[in-house]
C-alpha cells in the first residue's frame, strides 16, 4: 500500500493505492504528509488537476474500491452518472435494480471510499435538495457548481 497526501481546492486529499489502482481517496484533516507514489497516484493527481481546471470530465485512473458486493454495485452505478448531471437516490436505486433499497443505496454512497472520482456528489434528494455528503455539504456544492460551470 502506498499513501500520498496533496492539496486540492477543497482541502487536503489522501490517496491510497496498490499495484492494481486507487482504492482510497478522501479528505483529511490530518497534517501528516505522505509522499509515496506509483503510476496510479501520479495519474490520479494529474487527472484531479485537470478536473478542477474544468478540462477533465471522465476519470480513467484504475480504481479498486473495497466494499461489499452491494456497495461496489452502488459505486459502479455512480460512475455512470454523466459529468454535470445529477440523479436522485431513488433513481440510483432503480438503476441498481433495487428500487426499494433507497436507504441502503444512500448508506453505500456515504461509504464511498474514492471521493470525487466515484461521483457520489452527483446524487441529490428526490425533492431536488442537495442532500448530504460525508465530506461536508459545502464540498458537494463546490463540486456540483464546478461541473455546472464547465459542463
């Protein structure tokens, strides 16, 4: 396991990777810096820089999120939401072929181990309100506004 921390417009990010790809990307408050890198972390940093500049709409870095089969299915659905678009939690549950599992889907979104790249920020409440975001609603608002700006 390699670990790297780096700055972003939304604060310090921590990425973890192995030889297969990225398995964690999250926001951290920890001041402890790590600078281990492999080709996946280098690609992730390059893609995130382009994303925040509005030049990248689809991430290509290999991902290996760890979770239950249900969680991994939810996260795969998230990856199909186009850049700059939003769906509701109920639409996400329907796309997963579990239309009654809205709460379970929302819970799996909250456990998304790879922020931004697996775009759980693109899921909003059925009534159109922003809903929650485990890394802070202000970050979700920023990401949604960024994508609307460069759509």
